[in-house]
């Protein structure tokens, strides 16, 4: 792993891992400590979704800026803005400052996700392994934030904890100096747009974001609360949500490595199918089994989706545009998922909504397979 390609992947993924510290902790802390931040519960919902909404529409612009200034320079900028947003969580009071911090974080995340993917798909034949290793490194920060950050909040207070996290986040700026200077490559430069007409794979990732980050994340604690105390339900739900990061750290590199050896497409189909089975299990009352299956293979899709795109492009085609489009549609699903789930719960149970997501995913996978075969016949 001494070649510049691996150095870039490890370095950029480490920057993302450090940048995610504040964001991961905010999701666990903000609903409980809303008053300490000068927010109502209504504003909490806005804060936790604002970063996703802005990056849905920003991916195209961020991709164009990245093409213009280079991936390495974009990592410098993103490391600095991540440090600023985390520090604002520690000093900000009221909606104005915190909303600015969340919007800034949305742009930061969009920049880093495209930067890490751009480095990983530089060598298309090994894209699965490289994306998977990058995803595993990126999960380290959120895991540490969820486990160690909670203890830190109880020890020194919520906002003081974010000021403490500003220090390791700022180390991302130093890591950016280790990134290799980019080689000038002759590639077909696209004009990426965020919400361009979705390809079948974009539809699948929209449904995945809607289901996992929306229906599942919103309702898992409510499902447990029916048969357990609220404290136990929160503990169980939190453990499964933390499993999401562990699953991605393990599944993404493993399935990415397999994809490089047998091709990304068949492994992607299997993972998408098993993710659907996970939703079916939760809909059938097998909550824990379904959640584990869903989260493990959702973690696999984190590397398989970009690998499928990378392997479908010509060597001289720029991958940033298609990656930006896919990420935008996934984030759109993740942004609308919690909102739609909350409004639908009075009329449709959590299990029913999981079942509907399973049907939608099955149809989306069939749509992708049919489109792929049709395109192959044209060739």
C-alpha cells in the first residue's frame, strides 16, 4: 500500500473519518439536549435533515468545482470547513448559527464523498476493493463518536464535547498535506448535475436511502418500545444503528474485494436482493434478524454501487459526474424518508412500511436488470 493510489485512498478516507466525528455525535445528542443549543424539537428535525437537502442539489456544483481545482485541493477546503462546522456546534446558540453549521457540513460531506470515490475509482479494475477499504476507514470516526462521544457528553457537557472534538477534526487539515499531488490525465470532462434524470441504479439507491435511513432508522426504536421499556428500546435501537457502521466497515471491503474478482454486477444483484429480504423479515416480525441482514448488505452496497458505475465506464471517462448523480438521488431518498415515514405512521404501521419498501426495492432491482440487458442487446 505504498503506491500513491493507496496513499490517496487512505488519506482522504481518514479526512472523512475525522470530519464525521461531530456529525455522528450530533444525531445522538441534539434531540436530548435541544434546549442547551437553544432549539425546539421542531428545529432539531430541521437541523438533522438540512445537510442532506443541501447536498442533494449541491453535488453537481461540488463535482464541477472538484474538477476545476483538483481533488487534493478540495480535500484541504473540506477539512477546514469540517473543523469550522464542528466548532460551531460547540459555540452556537439558536437556529441561525447552527443551521449555517449544518449547511456548511452538507457541502463538506458532498466534497469529501466525491473526493474519496474519485481517488478509489482511479484504477477501475480494483475499484471495489479500494472503495471498500476507504469505507471501512471512514466508519472509524462515527463508531468512536457514538461510543466515546456519549461518555464525553456526560462528563463535560454537550457543547463542550463538540469543542473537544474540534481538535481531532482539525487534524484532518494536516492529513490533507499527505495526499499525493495529482497527475494530469486526459479524460472526457462531463458537466455533472445533481438531480439529472436518474438511471436505474440511481432509483435503487434512492429507495435504499428512503428505506434504511428513513423507514428503518425512524421506526426501529418504536418497534422495540412496544414490548420493552423506553430505556431498553432506545438501547436496542441505538445498538442496531451502531451496527450499521460496523457492518459497513466489514462488509464494504469484503464484498468490494469479491466484486473485483468476479465482477461487481452479480455481487451487487445478490446484495440488493438480500437487502430486500431484510426488509421482508422486519415486515414479518423478525425484527432483529431482518435488521442484521439489511444493515450488512446495505454496507456491501456502499462499495458495490460505485464499483458497478466505475466498471461500466470507459477508461477515459470521468467518474465524478455519475458518482455525483448517484449520491444525490440516494441523499434525496434519505432526506424524504424520515419525513414521509413520520406522516405515514398514523395510517401505516412500521411493519407495513417495511413491506412496501421491500416491494419497491424488488421492482427497482428488476428495472435495473431489464435496463442492463436491453443496453447489452443494443451493443
